[in-house]
C-alpha cells in the first residue's frame, strides 16, 4: 500500500470525470455516474516494506454539472475496503477502509482541483497503518500552474 496508491484514487476520479459525456446544450447539464470495481495488484506494505498484493473493492459516484459557457463543476466520492496480503507469511496481513474525495471547478479564469484520500488499515499482528493525502492544483487558462501542493502523511504504529 504505497502512498502512490493514494494518488491513484485521484487519477481514477479524474478519469471518470473525463469519461462523462458533457452535452453542449443551451442550458446547464448535470450527469451522475455510479461505478464499482475490485482491483488487485502487486504492492508494498508502507510500514515494513514487505512485498505483497493489495486487493481493493470500491464503489463511487461522480456528479458533473456543465454550463453552456464552458464552466464545469465535478465532485467524486469513492469508498471501499482493501486487503494487503504479504508474500512472506510471517508478515502481517492488513485490512482496512478507504475514502477518496475529489472536486474540480473549471471556468474561463482558472481550473481548480482538490483531492483528499484516506486509508486506515489494521494488521493481523495488531499494527496500524493510516495514510492521508491532500492534493491541490490551480491552473490558469494559458496552462500556468499558480498553486500546487501535495501533503502526504503516513502513520505506522
């Protein structure tokens, strides 16, 4: 469960946003997309470095409102559970919950996106791994990034 995995949720939310059709009609258009999936991939326990496989089961919803002038507002919420199974059976298995929230506003002045990801895990040995990530970016119409930051936090106990 790498911290990079947290950013993956944000990428997923952004991809869902891009995939939502936005009709160019003379009034505001709102779309809501529900999705769910189970994904397994190789990963690493962020607290011990042990290699293994993470399996995430999640569901989410994306709301997009598009105005005729090109202004767009998007919110995505993803919730789910995960299990990290180590290759080495002497290492703890981690199970936990995840929540990812993403919001984007696009208009003629700028584009603003903020995402917050939270992963809370408990190990079979009583250990805890809690990961939080806040990401924000503001981009002007010419592509100039005026604000950007990423604040990851990992707590291993």
